[in-house]
C-alpha cells in the first residue's frame, strides 16, 4: 500500500538521514527502485514528473502499475508515489488518480500567488492524508522544459510557505537539475542553514541530487535536508549499461535481442545507482 511521505521524512529529519526520491520512467525503472528499497530495508519515494506521467500513459496507469508491483513483489517497506514539479492542475489530477504525495511547484508564481495555491492544496492533502511538497526559489537547470537559473531561496519566503502546513519544502540553495557544469559554485550552506533556522522541524528537500559530491550531500543532511531527488544519475547509468551491451554486439548473439535481455544491464545499473544513493543518504535499514 502506498503511504504519504510525512512519517518517513519526519523520522529522517529527526534521525539525520535522507530518503531518496528516485524518478521512474517505465516498468523496469519502477521495479529496480522498489526491489532495491526492499533489499536494503529502506523507505523510498517514487518520483513522477508530468512529462514522465504522459509518457507512461497517465497517472492512473502509474498508480495501477506501482500498486500491482508492491503487491506482486511483496514490497513491505514504506513507498510514497509522488508527483515531481507538479502544476496546480497536475497536482489535482494525481490526487484524483491515487498518488500518495504531490509537489506543487509554484516557484514561478509571485510569492502571494504561490501561497494562495499552496494553501488550497494543503487543505485537500490534509483531508486525504497525503503529503505535499512546495518550492521556493527556482531550482536551476532544465526539467521537462522548465529552465531555472540556480538561485538561492529567500529564507523568509521559505518560512512563509513552510507555515502553510505543507509536509516538506524544496528550496533552491545553488543546486540545479541535470549534470552540474564544471564551474558550478557548489551548494550554499549559509542559505540552507538560514532556512533551517527559520523553518525548524520542516523536512527540507534537495533537488538535482545527481553529481553533488558525497561530502556536500552529507553536510546538507546535517543541516536539515531529509529528502534528496535523484533522476539524471539513473538515466545516465541505464544508458551507459545499455550502450555497452549493444556495442559489445550482445543483442546479435542468440536471443540477445529479447527485451528482457536487452534491458537487463540497464535495470541492474539502476539498482546499483539506487543502492549507492541509499547508502550515501543513510536510509538503509530505516524502513
Ligand atoms: Zn526538481
């Protein structure tokens, strides 16, 4: 059964570790993340962007697939199914389809409008027992065509949004989506510290977890980050493993063209990436 991300993130914040959000793209992705979480006895959040939602034939298809897998694979660790960077309309659709968690990304609205729309969703999510993530300060890089410049959030705005009754708060602290450029300045721990000082127990979310050095991840966790989003890194691992299989000509040997064989190295590569992240984030055996 899907659960809200609230309990797992409050425990993570109190225990000074982070729960990974791993974005899914298809059946193999979902199976790889769920099985790894179960093997490591770790709570997990499955992230779905609106683009990936469309790709996987809509939110209802995803809810059916994930619930089916939890049952058929005997997954007993806490699993939240979460809309990543949702629009206001997208969030409502996911709630209707049976997601257990949504993010409303109102960071591109003026703060007043972000607050008004977030408030409405807080009421709906509270009534249904779902978790809600909000964002302050646009997070850089490109995600589903939305491009931000990698800014740092205003801690006072973070406090205003946190006080609306959301479950977890994403705040820009110099992090970006996708691969980090060579000249990246690193995370702004002063900003993160200031945000945590004002928002107290609120679990903070770090987007763009791909390629942030391990020591920065650990420092971010020590300053209140309890959810870390990983997307690109699984994509890169999947693509590299698939490339290696094809370049080695393995698809031309025997029944190597069978999708169950062709996609297996990529599947294993996702599992290895998820395992590495869960160990780094400290969520192993915290289910
Ligand atoms: Zn993000």
